[in-house]
C-alpha cells in the first residue's frame, strides 16, 4: 500500500514539473499561409540582341503609271538586332522603358514582272537596308509562376530607315518596246513614325537580374532611295524607288538589371518567455 502511494506521489510531482517547464516555454504560433511578397518598383537597365524577319509590301516608282501590270516578289535576309535601354518598374504588374537599337544590314532581293504598251519585261532589284529605332514602351506583367512572368506590351517612336546600293536591272523579254538597262539609286535615309507590339516570358534569375525571351512585331514605315539614274547618270524624271510599309517579326533575347535593391524583410520578433 505504501508503495502505491509513493508511485502516485512521484507521478504527481513529475506532472507538476512538466507543467511548470511548459509555462516557461514560448507558445508556438499556429500554422499560417506565408504572406505574399510584394515586388517593389524601381529603375532598371536593359540590353537586347536578336534577329529580324522582315517584309515589304511592294516597291513603287513614278514610272509605274506607264505600266499595264506589275507582279513583284521581294524579300530581305535576316539581320542582327542590338539594343539598350533604361526603364522604371512601377509595381509588380506595370513597367515602362525607352530603348534605342541598331538593326544591321539586311540584303534585299526583288523581281518585278511588268507589262507595258508594246512588250513584257523583268526588273531585278538589289539593295542593302539598315535602321536605327527609338521606342517608348509600356508592358503589363501577367503574374509570376516559378520565377517565370509572361508579359505583353506596346511601343511607339521613330525609325531611321536607310537604303543603300540600290540597283535595277531591266530586261525586255520579247525584244519589243524597251532595251536592257541598268539604273542606280543613290543612298538615302529617312525618319518615320514606328510602332511595336511585344509578347514574351521573363525569368528572374536573382532579385536584381532578369532574362527575357520576347517576340516583337515592328512597323517602320517606308524606305526610299535617291533618284534613279542610268549608268551614265541620265534621267529625265525624278523617280526614287519607295519601299512601301516595311515591317518585321523580331525574336529577341534580353536582360534587365534592377538598380534598386529589393526590400529586405525583417524576421518576426522572438517570442518573450513567460515566468
């Protein structure tokens, strides 16, 4: 009997000591969902490289009015794109930047099968084209999943389109009405209104460094050559060749460096022990 009372007393003492020790311990907070971390805005620098896939609607000339018909096939080869810019991220869904880029030399080749009073002929065109493009852009970031952010955007600005080394070699296919000839267009450049539409994916490598893979549709307006003249410099009419509506489907790889350090979140204060 005495043994039983001893064990009961020992158990009571053990329970009381555990209760006192628990009172000195901090109470563990209940489980909860992690708060959403806001992506604060700030200035950033950007750089881009890529390549173009360009189009032109057609080539126009003052002498087209003498033609009965004209069927053209025109193409550019791929050219490199090199750009830099500075921007500001307003919040976690909206940002804007200003960019400047050089679009490298693209070789142009075209043919024009023409009919005119008294004959049929073919013109073969060659030239080189390049541009400087300046744009103000705005983007909407559509949310972030596993550090990947899809985005869309639009831009407006100007494009300096330069056409160099233009030649027009003509051949009369049926031998009537016209002689074979070769005409040259002097180098020329012009500034046009330009606009763009963007879409892509951004991957945040670190809090301050982001990589982008983007598609862009770019409309750069018209290009123009100097006055076309024959090999001996003769021309009775001012007739530069106009490249109507030059557009490009661009693929770009870009990087962004955030100049504002991300906000540092302090850990929660330690629990105060009671007792």
